């Protein structure tokens, strides 16, 4: 299975990547710095940029997308306003 974890450099996202990387193809996105979990392709992504999100999804072709992105100063964006 191809899994895309958005916001993978955070605590929750990093654990999701760690768990998914054993047996799945994982794309892990980050805003400012890649995480440390191994076994994933780390890709920069700003979820506020709809075109960048669509391009990444189209290029990676995931079966599942998990959104673990969070920014306390901008909680409405990851919440899907």
C-alpha cells in the first residue's frame, strides 16, 4: 500500500511514518524540516498551497492520505476550514 503522511515531522506524524514504513511505501511531508523516521521519502509540503498538495498527491499516487499536520497559529488550515 502507498501511504502519504502529511505533517510527518511532528510527534503523531512521525509515529505514523515509523509504523507504516514497515511493509508499506511511505511519503512523509514536512513544512520546515524533515523528520527522523526512516523508511520514508521525505517531501516538503505547505498544506496551504492547494496546487502543491494536488501535485504531490498526483505524483506519489497514494492509496491512503493521513493528515497529521498541525500549526497552533493556523489551526483552521489543517482542520479543513
